[in-house]
C-alpha cells in the first residue's frame, strides 16, 4: 500500500511542478543568468575531474572474476581476455 501511495504522490507532484499552469506570482521569475549557469557547469566538470572510477574497478576485478569463473569456467580464455585471477597481486 505504501508503494502505491508513494507512486501516486510522485505522479501528482510531477504533474503539479512540471506540467501545471504557471501561477501569476511566478511569471516574473527569470531563468538562470549566464553567471549562474556557468558556475554550475564549472562545479560539475570539477566533480567529473575528481571522480576517477578506475581504482574502484581494479578493486572489484578479482571478486568479479571469481564469480564469472564459477558460473562460466574458461570465460576469459575463450575470449582471449586477461584473467584477473592469473595476475599476481
């Protein structure tokens, strides 16, 4: 019941905020200025520069390879891929 009520509320909220009529008191609001949009892009690009996912993938390589080899033995050799389990730590 909670999922159904939550979904109904989110649909109602989306309709009111995104598809509803623009009220008179909000007609005078302006969009982002060039300065605001430029600063938000700068922070987003800075975050992307900071976030480098490769070290996280390296941590997961061995455990994922163990699961893959358990489910499909010889997966890496069939596809001529480097097996992370064969590489010494």
